[in-house]
């Protein structure tokens, strides 16, 4: 029987791997890293992310993204507050602050490229279909890599 933590991890993975939400996830991760890089607003909530990129196809994807970023060590929870959006009925949400690792990641990987489809054995450049090299894992099965002609690109791992 699975533990609560195992079920949570499974749910986060399902939410982040949902192909319907991949474009939103990339935009939201980009928005989160932009907030971390720019330092405004700090501390921030998931509502600051969705205010920039809109709501995802499924509401579970917001929490999954925030939890995955916290697990990667990019952000840490500093307090709880009430949600501003009326539809949330003043429910509790987390306020987050960036970590030094999060700041490093934000400086290193912004701007992120659009979501692309891999062809064959590995991630490819969306502009020329050459294989990406120097791969670095991102959230939800994506990687950041370099194209010899086009620089940084993000791709889904096969």
C-alpha cells in the first residue's frame, strides 16, 4: 500500500506530465523564475504566477508546480496566507521565497524556449531538429539543452 507522501509524489508527477498542460507549465515555470530573478514580489504566492500566465487546464497543476519547485530547492515556504481570488473562498495558500539555488537557476535558464516535441532518440531543437547537447533536467520530464545553431532550447525527454 502506498504512503501519503508516495501518493502526493505520484499526483504531482501526473499533473506536471499532462500533455494538455505542457504549454501552461512552461509559461508558469518561466514566470516563477522571472519572479525569482527580478525579486518582485517577494515573498510570492501561486496567485502571483497565475496572474502572469493565467489558470492552467486543471487547478491541481498550480500546486504541483509549486511543490516540484520547492522539492528542487528553488523556493521555500515562509508562511501561509489567505488566497485573494474570490473563487478560492479565502483558503490558505503558501507564501514562498527564493533560495540561492533558485536564483542561480533563474539566472542560468531564462528565458525558456517554447515546448517542443522530441523526434527519435532524444530532445531536438524546435527550429532545426538538431539534437540538443549539454542537457540539464527541468520539471516534469523536460530538459534544457543547447543547439549548435540556436543556443538554449527546452525539450520534452522521450
